[in-house]
C-alpha cells in the first residue's frame, strides 16, 4: 500500500528521541499490519475515560485508584505515539486519522487536566490562570497548525506533560491530602504550587512562540480570549463552581480548535462559530455586571446552554470531518 498522506510535526520534545527509539518504535514494529491506526487512537482515548472512575475511587479514599489511573495514562501516552508510527510503517497515514487524533486530544486534555488540578486541590485565581494557560496553549498550537500545516511541540510538550501526570499519580498514591501535595495558596511553595507555576511557564512559552511566528493572525485570538475571560470572572466570583469553570474553560477551546482542524484538513469553514462565541461572551459579561439582580436560574440556564453547544460542536465536527474525509478517500480509491 502506498502512503498517501504525511503528517507534519516539528517536535523538540526532550524525551521523544529516547522514547521513540527504545519504546515506541519496538512496540509499533510488532503490531500486525492489518491493524488500523485509528483503532489504536480510539483505544488510547478510551483509556483516559477509564481513568475517571479510578480517580473518583481515589478521591473516596481508595488510594490504589491513583495507580490504576497512572496505568491508564501510560497506555494513552503509548497509543498516542505508536498510532502515527504504525500508520507510517503500514502506509495507512490519512487526514482522517490525524483529525481523530487531535479531536480526541481536546477531550483527553480536559479530563487529565481537571483530574490533576482537583487532586492537588487548586483553587482561586491561580486555578483560573492555569486553566486559561492550558486552554490557550492548546488553542495556539491548533491555531498555528491551521495556517502552516505543521504541529509545533516545544521541549516540554505532550510527552513530558503526560509523564509528569503519571509520576504525580504514583506520588499521590502515597501522599494524597498531605500538606506538601495540597495547594495552600499562591505564596506557599510546595509540590502543588510548584507544579502549577512550572505548568504555567511551559504553557506561556508555547503561547509566546506561536504568537511570534503567527503574529499577523493575532486578531483570531480575540473571540477566544474574550470568552475565556468571562468564564474566569464567573468562576472567581462564585457564579459557577470551580469544576464548572474548569469544564467551560478547557471545553470552551474545543469549538475553536475543531474549526481550525476542519479548515486545515477538510477545507471547511465554521463561519458562525466566532460570532456565537462573542455573543455568549457578551451575554456572560452582562450577567456578570448585573449578578446582584440576576436570578441564579438564569446563570444556570446560560451555563447549561454553553455546555450543550460545546458538546454539539464536538459531535458535529467529528461527523463533518469523517463524512468529508471518508468520501474523499473513496474517490481516490
């Protein structure tokens, strides 16, 4: 079979050269050729969902849940690296596989990030800062990809982030709820705050470098940042819970990133997405400034409507991408 598509990435990861040579490649070389790379991608994504009940059990006092979650994330990290290798080894690289990979990343990023942040009991303005940092770094990577066709990975990228998560789960098995691994404010330097500041720094580097390379398209950041700011304002003034704030900020980036992937891989425009985002953001700011006189039910309604629209965009993007890319693949065949 002739390889028809080449996925372009500029990977500066510190761990990738070693892992690719001694871990990912040996595993990928042993996989049967008839196995679809997309199946590997889906299995990897499923393992992140499997980690959710284990994290919940860990929060209920079953410490072994952290060990099981660490194993799930290790499986996800492995699948996320070998699916592309297997695709190239067997000539099965495709735009459909690339879309599926990054579409799933938008979901797994949300699950993994929230699990760690709440395990460390992060709260307050620093929680809002790290949430927006993660969401913006993910946005910036996909934004740059939309215009260049290349995914840029910095020295501390996905591999390093997931390895840190795995390490943290293993540590939390022994030290969950201990003072050193529980957030005690932005000025108390312990494991929780150190991880937070390191993560913010890493995300900031990714964002800054993307902006330097793509500054002529900087106006495309406006709808995203406008939406993120109102969600953070709601969370910091207790209009919504920390958990809902986290879901909305990390999930709020999904429609933007989905539109970038559709534009690049399928040449499909999402012409109303920015306007919907700006409209919801404007409504959010109005409710924020009138919060003393606004019925809490109204806030709940807007929150649930936003969550529904995020979920709807996620499914719609998947359906549109698979339909278009499958039809193009059939035409080529």
